[in-house]
C-alpha cells in the first residue's frame, strides 16, 4: 500500500488545498497502518461498516478497505472524486459526494467513523459524533485537541470538551505525528484518538 500511497503523495503535491476546508492530505504509511490497526482492534477483527468523513484523495481509505467489509467514503470537494474512485476501484466501497458531518446524525447503530479530521471543524465533528449512533471512531486530530479529549479529570488539559466526550465515549490516545506526514504541512502536530461508545446520546443531556 505504501507504493500506492506514494502515487497519491505526488498527486497531493500538485493539488491546491483549500484552507477553508482544512485540507491536509495524509502521506504517511505509518499513520495509515496505525489507523487501520486501531480500527481492527476496535472491531475485534474486520469492521462491518465504516464511514470515512473527508476522504480526500483516498490515502487513508487505502488502508480502511483492508480492515472493513464495507466503506462509505464521503468527500465534499468534487475535484477529488475521480482520484477517490480510482483508489477504491474493485473494492466494496461507496462514495458520497457531500459534506459528511450532517450524515453522522443519520448513521445506523454499529457503524464506526474514521476521519483524518479537517482541523477547522474538529469540534463540530466531535459534537456530531457524540450525538450520533456510531459505535466508535478512530480520528486524527490536532495534538492539543486530542490531548484535551483524552485528558483525565483533575489534569491541566481536562475541560468541557473532555467531560462532554467522555460522558458518552471511552477515549484512548494513539500515536503522535509531525507536520511532515501531511501535504500541505499543517502548523501543528497531530495525534490519533480512539473513541468507543459507552452510552447513547439522548435529548435529556
């Protein structure tokens, strides 16, 4: 898969990423492998249904399709759809050309969400994910947000977002990654977070 990812890295270098959409394309085999490994652990094997939010060129999707029976890849930017179709050719995957965040509210129980999260909307994604019926998630977030989400009560990083997410999700922190694993490079480090459903959201909260 690293050879295929290298092709997408070269393509990403030629694409004008949109700051308004927080676009940073994953070009790291190690990050893709960790996300796939954590996804397999979350599902105790091969996942039945995975929803990828913000698939971009499909660099992370490459890894998801090998640990999932069915992937739904959502992408809001129409420029990437042809590349995404090429990445997913021959796999059991569907592409949805739209903003994936509103679709979180329509997910069926048991679905796992994966996202190389657009950092400009990470809080919005976390809130929608908690309120959804998703069973869990593997997310790549900016490192400071990942540390806040996974912070223990009483620690300096623990705050409202920590309490909100942890009321409904068990949280574990994965590896940290430097800016160079993305094209274009963000200004901050990133980290992987795994969320596992503890209780369902209700309007009483």
